[in-house]
C-alpha cells in the first residue's frame, strides 16, 4: 500500500533530478559555445538534440512512476488478492518458526490454519468494502426519501458467516446485510406471527394508519391519513406506502409485500449508482431476486464481489427480526406477504460476544471454517453446523479453544453432530435456551418457550435420516485423514 508520504517524496525526488539535469546541460552548452567552430557547431546541435530527448525520456519515466504510485494509493482493491495472499504466506512462514510445539500435531495445526487464513483475510477485506458500499447507498436513499411516506431505512447490519468471521466459501463468499425497515410518519407496523411449529411460518406485517393530528404542532403542514385521508392521499399519490409496497390480503388491511419492496429497492440502487464514489472503481449489476437485492460488483481486474441486501422489521427492542429471506421449500409457493423469523442478528452478536471472551489465539472460527468446508458437499446445511458450534461455544470455557486444543475441538464438533443425528434431535439455540449471554436481547417468550427440534424432519423421514448417517460416516473418515495425515 503506497502512502501519501511516499508519493510526496517521489515528487520531491523528481524535481531535484530535473534541476540537476538542467544544470548539467547548461554547463555543457556553455563549454561548447566557448570553443565554437563549424564542426563544433554541428556537434553542439547534435548534442542538444540528444540531450533534449534524454531529459524528456527520464521525465516521462518518472511521471509514469508517479501516476502508477497514485493509482495504487487510490485503488488498493485492484490487487487486494495478491497482497493478502503474499502477506498471509509471510505470516505463516514466520509462525512456522515460532512456538514450542515441534510435534506432528503442532505442525498439522499450522498447515490447516494456513489453508484458511488467506481466505479469512480475504473475507475480512471484502467485508469492509461491502459495509462501506451499503452505508454510502443508504445515505443517498435516506436523503432522497427524507420527506416521503416510504419505509425509513435504518443502518444495515452485517449477518451470516462472512460477518461472523468465518465462511465455507472463502473468496467466493456472499456478503449479506439486513436493512431494518421502520414505518414512516403516519403509519405503524404490526407483526402478526404464526406458531413456531408451522414450517414455513406464515408471519405477516400489517400496515396501519395512525392519527397525526396532535403532532401537527411541531411539523408544518402535517396531514393526517386517518382524519384527512383524501387530502393526504392527493398530496402523496405518487409515493404512497400502501399503494406501492403493500398488498391487500384475503383478510382486511394492508400487508408489507417483500417482492414489491425488493423491486422498489433494486430500482433505487440502479438510479443512485452514478452518484456513488464506488462508481469509478466498480461496474455494478443488479442480479435477479424476488425477495432481496443482490449486487455483483466487478473491479478493473475482473474480480467480483457479491453483496445481498435483505429487509427486516424488528420485534420490539430485541435482536430478532421478521426477515424477507425465507427458505424455499420444493413445490411450496411463498406469497410476498410472508416473512420469516430471523435470528441472524442475534447470531452475529453471539459471535462478537465470543470474540471478546476468547483468548487472542482462539481457533474457534478456524474450526468452524474447516468443518463447513468438509460438510459443504453434503446435505448438512451451514445453519446446522453453526447451531452445533454455538451450543459447544456456549458450553466450553473460551480458553479451551486455543491452538493446542484445536484437534480436540474439531473432534468435539463432529461428535456432537453425530450424537444429535443419532438422537434425531438438535435444539434451536435461542428458543428455550436459558444459558444466553446477557448482551443478546431476546423477546421475553423465548426463554420460556419449549426447545424447538431442528431435526424433526428426520423423525418423519427415515430415508433422509439414513442418508445423513451415511454422509456423516464419510465426513468423519475424511476428517480423520485430514487430522492425522494432512490430506
């Protein structure tokens, strides 16, 4: 990375070099003029011609170097992958010579850690790029929508494994952020939630108009949608939340429609991209999506960054949201008014809590990263592995996740997964869990709720259970080869 100080030093060096060449050429020309003759004049003309092009060539080279340095300082993302990879390799080589453990297990741990360190650094860098991009986008939208009756867009929250510090896909990770929606003035959101036993749950968000007559004292020309509906609607007919982003369901009332919100947001992104500073560094493409906004950013070197923006409405003051991201079920039509209960924000807070509690050399993220990579081609989802890992992290003391305990923790994760599979029971991490960090805010009913079995589908489907057992046998054999033979 080229800093401002180095660029200024380069400019200074160029100026001094130019002055030196000018002085030398002036002195040489004066000496030749003192011994002027016909052959001397011819030689002087040739020398002047040669020196002019020599000085010009040097200046062009120096200016080219300066331009390259400036470009590097302004566009570090154009070569982020090479820098991260080389940096990671140097750190790994340095770490290989450190430490007291010289046994095979210690060397194996370093080898495995080296396999994921480059990917994790890559994820950390791209995560910052995604956060800055979304923050700038929302800043433009908030200015545009300040006086409208569209939902208020709150600051985005990074969710998913890429923002938790690990990701099974490494360099190809998708960076997901949840954009909380607040009701505009004159409107309220009411969450109508279904029972947790119903899969998928039919959660809805009803939009109601509220009286704003008493609030008009501090707001100029405040109209009330309840008591002045015709006049209010006439002034806002081109930007009306109920007409543009809601659907009137079979039951009375208006309900937030995920698909309409996604199309509205995608249009905002396309129209605002030219105002973004990132416009100079990336080409942007909005990918097809019915329930979110998926963006593909490609830099000048052809490398792509995938960002997905989801939408959510917070349940009270808790870390639980109703989210636009609903798991697709084969042959099951999911209407736009259906929202899913999401625990992604609470999960991200849990991993931040563990990062504060864990020692500096904690390997808990490396364990999850490697296990996720092993399970990627199986029917076990990343969410299943994350749930097993969170239960284990919440049970074992943070000091037990150091490098020396790495192999034991890997075996613990796979052993716990096997035990849950044999018992056909994996408890939801947040529902009915009394051992929860205090900084995670959950609705009061969560701790009193009965634990939800995430493996209930295996109880009802013996064929799927048998297939999962076979896959886990293969995975455990692969893990043993990796831990004891490094392959």
